[in-house]
C-alpha cells in the first residue's frame, strides 16, 4: 500500500487514484521509487563490463592465481561432442557424461559452426555465446529494475569463471525471459521461452508446475487469462516442434531421451547437500570420493542408497508442490494484472528449484546460476516474492537485493567459487578447513531453501486485480 502524500485541504477529499493494474502498464521500480539508492545505468554497465572482463580472463586462462582446478574441463568435453555433432555424428549417448536434453546439442554446435567458419577457437566462440546470454539477462532485468540487474551481475561474479564456462546461462536466460513475458501478458512468448529452456536443461519445466492458477473453473477465469493459457501451451508446443524439425534434419532425434539413463545412474556427488555426512566422514578419515560420470562422487552401498532416496525425494517434492498449488494455492479470482501472476510464479518457481537443487544427488557449481536467475527476476517483478519476509524494510521500501534470502544466497555462491575451482583439491583430500566450508555452504543453501519455501507457501497477498476502492472517508 502506498501512503497518501497529498497536502491537507479544506475541501472534501478526493478519491485516491486507482492502482495500475493494466497489463504492461508502468510499474514502480527501485530506480524510480522514493528513497531508492541511486544506481545509474552507467554504474550498472560499468560494473558489468569490469566483472565480465575479469571472468573472461579467468575462463581463457583456465587455471590462474593458484587455483587448484581448471574451469576448462567441461569446455573440452563440449568441444569434442560438438565436433562430432557438427560433422554428421549423432547424440553422444554412449558417453556417460552426456546427461542433457537434445536441445543442448544445438547450443553446443553453434560455437563449433563459428569455429569452422572463422577459425575462432571453440572456447572463445562458446564464451561469446554465454556472454551474449548474460548480456541479454542483464539488459532485460535492467529495463524492469536496476537493483535486480545489479544482483544478477554481483551473483554471477561471485560464482566466478565457471558461470561462463558452462552453458547453464542459456536455460537460465530462458527462465528469466519466461517470467518477464508473463509479467507483460505475452503468454505465447512465455511458453516458447519455457519450452526452449526445458529442452536445453530439464529444470525450467518446473516453471510450468509453479504457474499460479486462479480459483474457480476455467469458465470463470478472466477472458485474457483463458486466452493467455492457450497461448502459453501453444508457445511451448512451438518450441518442441521447432526442435523436432532440427532433430529430423540432423538425425539427432535418435536416442533423444538417452540422457535419462546416465542421470539415473549417477552417484552422490561430493558437493551435494545430501553428501554432507560423507564429507565429514572423509574429513575424519573415511572413504574418499571417486571420479565417475564426469564428477567426483561417493561410492558404496550407503551412498548409492542416499542417492536413490534423493531422486525419490525430488519427485515427491514436485508432486506435493503441484497438488498444493493447484488445489489450495490458487490466486483469488479477478480480472487482474499479469504482474501479480508473474510475481507469484517467480516465488513458487524459486522455492521448487531450490528444493530440487538441495535434494539432488548432484550439485555442480553452475546449478547456482538457476537460483540466481530466479531470485533476480523475482526481484524485478515482485521484490516481496523472494525476500522471505513481507518484502519491506525501514520506511516501507522494498528490501530488494538487500533482503536476507538474496544476501544469504550470495554468501553461498561466493563460498562455492572458493571451493571450486580455487581449493577443490583440499575438499577431495578431506582437508578440515575446506571440508567445513563446504558443510557451511550446504547449511546456507538449506537456510535459503527454507526461506524460499516459507515465502511460496504463504497465501497470495494480492488479487489478480485489486477491487475498486470507494472515496476516502474522513477520519
């Protein structure tokens, strides 16, 4: 609620101006709100250029400033796959490191085409691709809220060069585009972006589970929302059809679902939250992790049982969230603004993705890009949706990036970069300090998860359209 700042008058009070609920209308942001910190476009883009220059140096150098691991390992794997794909080969389903949906092949081949046509090294072309995705996310967020864009810039910088040396920025950009398109009632675009993201990596499909549904039967929904739901499905199917056409032309449709077997066979990765007891045991002299399926993971019957339990827990969490939101978590009916739908979508998707990441058997550093993207877009469309509180600080200003959940997430991200690539060998060897830092990072992610789930479980705080208010009464 905005405070009435009009001067006292002897005449009868005028009714307050209606709150903007029109789709696509102007909205207050951290750059325009009263008392907001002064963040100019020049400062934002200056921070982006400086931070990305440092990240580019880190990627091109591979292993600098005493880092124990190089971030180029996956890039070398990508290059080998892309070379085969670009020269008539099929999906590398025989490689146990191939654990991606078929659209990932398209993303990996694009730098290979640039390499073939211009002799630019594959890793340079790949770096340009991820930088373009990062630039698109920053620009899209900045148009809505510079504070949200700054959070994204800081978060990716805190994660380090690994953020640009993996293709997780591409599905993250698709997820951000999905929520922003919903906030502008462009549901066809939202569906297409969602489909592209899910075909690159499966996790953006969780946004479909988190889409808020109005109360009542579809016949009682607002007309624009009924049409929007149809366009959302149409856009999603359009992305699938487009990929199917590419697969048919290239022959990549064969074994398109072969990646699922490798994912199910993976063990318990060292960085996974569920592996925390095994990290502590290794620190005290217990079994060490082994390299398998492209990562270091704990073996043994107990670790395999925990990994299986993680997969089951993920499925249960998704089903429970879907049933809860589709039955008891519906938005109040109304004619409504799409921004209310987007804010609820961002908060619920964040909670669901964090739960999946925390309960996963694998937690690679680049997975935190997913969470950073959802927090950033949540801050852009609805600062209260990701703060874990009522979204206000002193003076009623939005907490924005200074909220406790985003700050805790940034701390976890910074610790993640310290662990990988800087001191990863210490973790593998069971050194006490880095093992305890990994334990602390995992506890921080559990805390972030708890706050996100609490915020998403709360009842929707706004109708799809606020009811018209009558004239103000004298006090």
